[in-house]
């Protein structure tokens, strides 16, 4: 886990549609973030994307947000 600017990088995943890497991060607020466009434009609460769902599936017990979200 790499720590940077108020968040921790939990995992890096190769993009399914381009030659880039996406980071799944845990923010200082406890929310699970991703840097992909799918997460950025997702309107659900909590936000999810292919990469955050994959991370949660690989790490049972991981929450998308802080307790109570």
C-alpha cells in the first residue's frame, strides 16, 4: 500500500479498454475511490466501478465507504 496526499493506493488494475493502469484508493474519509472514468461518472451511492468491485471481491469484508455509509 502506497500512501500519498490523503489517500492510500490499495491496488492497481490494468484497464480493460486501454493501455493504462487504474488505482483503487482508500481516501482519508474512508471512501473507496478509483481513478477511472467509470467511477468518476457513476451516480450510484456509494460509487463503484469494475475495479472497485473487483477489489472488494478479492478482499472480503472490505467496505466501499466508512461505517454507516
